[in-house]
C-alpha cells in the first residue's frame, strides 16, 4: 500500500571542497580507495570532485527530502513533502531520525521508498549515522538481515525486472515513462558547486524535493494510477 511508504532522496557533497583540504592521512586513504577504479590520467583533485560526495567515508549529507501519500477529506490523492537540510550533518541526521521515529510510531508497517535507495541513499544514511556517533534506529538495523528481509520500494529495482546489469537514472526513467522530471536550473552534478561556491542550499533543497515528486509519480505509473495533481502537493517547512 502506498500509504505505508516514506519516500526519501538525499543530496551529498564531499566532506571538504578540495582534495588539498584533506590532511595527508586522508589524502592517502582517498588514493587507496579510488586507485583501482579510475584511470591514472585523472588527478586526485579531479577524482575528488567526481566521487568524493558519493562515498560515505569521504562525503556528508546536506539534504534529506521525504514525502508520503495521503487522501484528503474528499479522497483526493495528496502528497506531503518535508525536507531537512543544513551544513551541520549531525543535526540533519538527528532531525531525520526524529521524523522517521514519528512515522514509525504511527505505522509499524512503514517502508522506505525511492530510486536506487537500496544501493545508495539508505546505506549512505546508515554509515553517516555511525560516523556521527548516532544510534541506528531499529528500522535501519539492516546489516544482519537477509536480502529478502529488507523491505524497500526501490523504483530502480522494479525497473530492472531481474536484470541486475541494468542501471537507469531517475531522469531517464521519468522521461521513458513520460513523467515530468526534476531537471531545472540544477542537476546532481552541480550540487557540490552550488553548495560550496554559491552557498545556496535552498536551490539544492528544491531540486531534492522535485526528485521526490518524480519518484512518487513513477510509483503511481507502476500502479497504473493518475499522476499527482500539483495542487495536491504540499511542502511543509
């Protein structure tokens, strides 16, 4: 049931803006991490800008957008969005778990939904919770569970239909299914520049929220239901 879903999307950046901002120990750890996955022609600084934000050991979360479906008194399908953002990752994660705890207290059957959350968003959140010395809530205690015991609604997994070689971006999937996409004045490759250079986290939040709406509409398409009407999408500050 889509009423059990808590959709999420995260935005991440490298823990520091430039590779040279790392101390020598962490520079070596980074070199060891990426040495076998990137060609020698790519410099450490270039690799840092390319991948520093997507590896939980070297990045941080700056925004988590959440959303859930509900019906109003006239049985219109509605969607409510709440975003948590900031430069203090510990505070972002604490507020996120507080929100999830409230959702869990109201619905013990709730599950996370999103695009590629099994491979990226959820593991990243769990790792950063531990790195920030924060407890893992019961619903994120996933490391000792069998794959079939981990309940998530992952639109990428659905679209794979068992084809584990296939990766499809959210932007491509939305276009394929004729769903309005989240692309606007910013895309994922621009997030760290907007964060570090422009210092405009509000643009990042808006982009993250658009992604959550796209995922919601993809789920509705999978269920052969009408897409969300914009007047029934509500953003909670």
